[in-house]
């Protein structure tokens, strides 16, 4: 008996997607996540076919006070180049023509199926922004956690520790988005954002049954060429080692408000960027509880009306609960 591959849509899958009238059902996205960082992240076209080359100042020229009839020595500033790489996030789907046409509404069926791919791409992108590591997975781009992983590194002053000692740790991030600080990139000459190629009805080879058999199928391809550029490391701050169990128990818990104040003071110029705090839902909940317990009336966190939406802010900086951040990070030293 032939076995279908896990990536093949079956009659059982098709039947589960129907409403009582035999039409494509409105699917409840229980697996959907909230990743507002994808809306905040500004993108620009890279200057390389593979990403972005950034030129950074490494030293300033020397300047002197001088006396009359006394010269000064020539001097110069120095620069360094750093290349940021993009990755290619990609997915394909193939659905048997006759299966797609069973309920008579091909467009509704394919749209319902496509939403799952779009959500999966968004989730993977958000998680890679924080946890991608091209050193261990060269097909990815390197995310923020790898870059802010030690208090003794060159950017160590922007790695704050929340006092956790176990294995259920989380991080809160303050990121100052801007085209001179932290921004998203896509390769030179390519398209920005998620690309969808509707390849229509094609003939494909099947892997089930006799290898090499043909069938007609609707084929789609999704691709996202993207990366992140850290042009100025001073504009991102990681608050690491937040012990989740201690936070919930309110026993030796990290003082989120104090740590967030400290993070704000690590950013050189808040006016030059678009600063945003990111944290997982548990930290977001416990911050709200700490706000209730500690913040004075009219200070700390408040609701502000921005663009018609009520959002949380801390000292005027938006706070976004982000499902791309886990509660199982390793310790940062």
C-alpha cells in the first residue's frame, strides 16, 4: 500500500476544511501568533546582492589646541566595513487538481490553504529576527540574541541581566528602529516583502505510489528574501535572564520597571529613532501586575491613544507583546 508524504494534502484534510454546506469553512487560526515586530521593522534595499555593506566609524581624528607659530600634526579618522547577510525563506505547495475542485470553489479553497503558509512564514521570520544563527544554520540570517549574548562583549553594556539562574528564562528588548541604527534589509535588485507566485495548474511528479507518475496540480511558491542590519549596536538593548517562574511567583522576581528604565538610558538618542519594547506575553502580564503594585498614578505605564488604537507605553515608548520571544532561553553571562 502506498504511503503519502506528510506534505501532501489528502482527502481527509480536504474534508476537515468544509462547513456543513460543503463549502470551504472559515478556519479558526488557533496556531496564529502575534508578531507586531514585523510591522515595526523598517526595510530598505541592501547595497549588495546578498545583503548590506555597512561602513562604521572606528575612531575620530585627533584635534589640538595650538599656540601661535606652532603647528599641529595631521590626523585622520578610521572606518571599518561590515557585511550583513540576507536569507531566503521559502515554501511550496502542490494540491491535486481534482481535490481542489471537489467543492466547486477553487479560489476559496486555495486562499484558505494559502493563509496557513503566510502565517508560517511570518512566525519563522519573527523567530529568526530574535534567534537566527547563521553560525549553526548558514541558511538563516543572524538574529539579535546571538549578537547580544554576553555582558563582556564589545556591546556588553547593552546586555542587562534580570537575575535568573534556571532554564526558563526570557528576554525583554528595547530596539530603536531607524535607517542609521537597526533596520531590515532585502538584497539589491530584489523585491521587498513576502512574494507569492501563483504558478497555476501544472503537471507534477508524485512520490506516492509509483515514483515518477504524473498528476495535474495547483502549485504555489512563497519566498521572502530578508535579513536584519545592526548598523549601530547602541540602539538595541537586551534585558536577559528574566526567570519566568520567579516572575510569576513574585519571589525574587526581576524588577521589570527598573530594568526597562535602565535600558532606556542605554540608548544614545531616543529622538533619532523609533524605539519599541518587545516581550513575551508572560512578561507583559507580569509587567502589568508590577505596574499596578509599584507605579504611581500618572507615571510609569499608561494607555495612550496612537493612530486610533489604544496601546501600552512605558515613558512614551510602545510595548508590544510578541509571540516570537520564548520563555525557555539559556542563561546569558
